[in-house]
């Protein structure tokens, strides 16, 4: 479980090491409410995950847990690997990244270019995760979870603190959900000040299924956003914070995600990955319809994509 205090501590720890990403207003009349787009895809490594990775690595160093010659290990479909490789480089320690054999070639290439040691295992994230855990146990490397660690989620939540500083009031935050780290962090950051709506692909409804079951459960994973929103189940931290803060869940289809991504390019010249476009799809597909005058912020969380893909 994390709280706003954890997010504020993370913000202090990573200050000066992350970009303060811009917020831009959507075109007037596009939606019933007043909508802003938080351009977190402009963050170091192309996603919000740099925030959580830095918070985790620096906190471990403060506690004396980080071995300088061993460093860190992470299992990732790509984005968390890139972020943790970046954080490790900032800290001057090695990074080992376990990725599924199905990870996008572009992300694997970027990982190798970052200086990380890349190990491909299995067809799904779960297989790479098991291999990374074994590596951590054998080597003594600090394990950095892709989403379900308090320091990872709290670091991600600094996006929410920034948003509160940048806007003169916000009622609702729309955020894509995979494993739930970003959602949890933002929900903790804005708790009592704004509501959070988790937006998920129909093909990977981790939060939706968990809220229905009353606990995290495994879901089948497929679809266009599976490379970034492809967790099998919501993390315990994400679920606990969602229940505590009353996070809502809405679903969007693959076609709606693709259409939203295309619209962001056509109307704003923003290139984002499908997972990031899912949050915007909640508005363009009417999965979430703002009330008149409602102040809505959409987190565009990542851009590690091939612009040529549809």
C-alpha cells in the first residue's frame, strides 16, 4: 500500500533526474468537459517508468542494498527494462533485463544500446519474471519489479503530483492500466482531490477482472497494447490502492485504441504507443463521457513505438 506521503518522498528523491513533462489542452469542443493531455511520453526512455525506476534504485542505495558491482535486475516486456537500465546508468551500476522472446525488436535494440545485459526467456512476461527472480537470488542483484513494488509505484505517482501543480484544479484523471503501478501512484497522489479512471484493453482487463472478483486474478492477455499493458494480473499494490481510493475501470477495444492513437497523430502530431493511446480512447470511444465543465486530464504515458505501425 502506498500513500501521498510516499509519492512526495519519491518526488524529493528523484528531483532533477526526471523531466517535468508538459500539459497541453485538447482542442476546445472536442469533448463535453475540459480536457488536458499530460505528455509523459516525453519522459526519459519514452515512458513514465523512469520515475519509479530511479526512485527504487536510489532508495535501495540509501539503505545499502545496492551492490555496486552487481547492480539491478528487472523482467520487462520492454518499457520497464529501458527505464531501469536508465536508472542503473544514472547510479553507475550494471543492469540485467529479462524480456520475453516476443518483446518488440525495437525495444530489445534500445535495451542493448542502453548498456544493459539483455536475456530473452519465454513467450510471456511471466516466464521472464521467473528467470529474473532466480537471477536476483543467485547474484544478489536488486530486483526492480515492473510495477508491483511500493517504490516503483510511488515514483510513477509523481506524474500525479506534477499534474496537480500544472493545472488549476482537475476533477478526473484517465490513465491506462496494465499491472497498475502508474494507476496506483497517481491515485495515491491525487487522493481526496480528484477521481481516477483506469482504462484497460478489453483484451487485457486486469483491474476490471480484479474489481469484479474482489481480488487480483489472472486474465488472458492479447491485443495491440499487450507489449506495454500485458500483465496477467493487477499488482497487489494497484488493487489495494484502487479499492481504497475508488478507482473506476472502463474497457476499450483494440479498434478503439488504434483509432485513438491515429487521432492523436492526426490532430496533435503526437506519436504514442498503443498502451498510452488506450487512456485517450476512453474519451474518443465514449467509454468515459465527461460531464459538462468536468476537468479531465489524460495521461499519455509512453511513446516506445514504431510510428509506421497502425
